[in-house]
C-alpha cells in the first residue's frame, strides 16, 4: 500500500475527547463530498460500532445500512484503524484509514493516513478517471476540510465547558 493521503490538525481537546469526537460524534462534523460517495445513494448517517471488529457504516435515508469497513484497531484516545471501501469496489479493492491522537501541549494532534489507493485503478469510478497524484491531492483536500470541521466541533465542545 503506497498511494496514501496524510493530513493532521490540532484539536482543542484531550486525546480521549478528540477520539470521542471522531468516532461517536462523526455524524455531527462529517461533511459529505459528492466526488467521494460510499454508495450512489449517499449521503447517509455515519457510525462506528465502538470496538475492534465492529463496523463503520453509513445508514441511508431509506434505512439501508452499507458497511464501509471493519474496525481493525480501537484504542480510545490513541489510535483508530478501519477499512474503507465504496460500493463500487471489487473484491481486493479496499483502502485503510489510520487515525492517531497525540498530545501537543493543551491540544491533540489528530493525524489521518488514508492508504491503499493503489488497489483501486485510475480508471475506477471512485477515482473519476484522475491520475494518482491529482486524485490523492483532491482526496487529501477533502480530508483537510473534514479535519477542520472536527477541530471546530472540538473547539465548540471546549467553549461550552468554559
């Protein structure tokens, strides 16, 4: 797995709270992107089953649940690793997201590494025909937007406690 995106953000929250925001509160900060849908009927509500082996899912408006991936590592406040696939992926086409939570002073650095895009050919509908470098740049920009929203959500939480 060599094709990857790496993005970090600082969140004004403890690592435990940042992990909770990322997992439990994902429906509050996640912003769908029409280029990177899980299913043709997306967007739906995202959720994690909070344990290793649990599912990362999208529940569509009609009640259909699509399994995006399985949770491979669930270490609250430290690390989260889960599979990521879209409905159009064939067998063997799966990417992986690793999220780490690191204390930096009074904040937490949340780092996302989304790897394995080399398992999905450039011509695949999920890549919209873009060559690797362009696709990864756009996907990275989307993760930047997502992590900025995560950070905003963490700041709102901290402000409410003050």
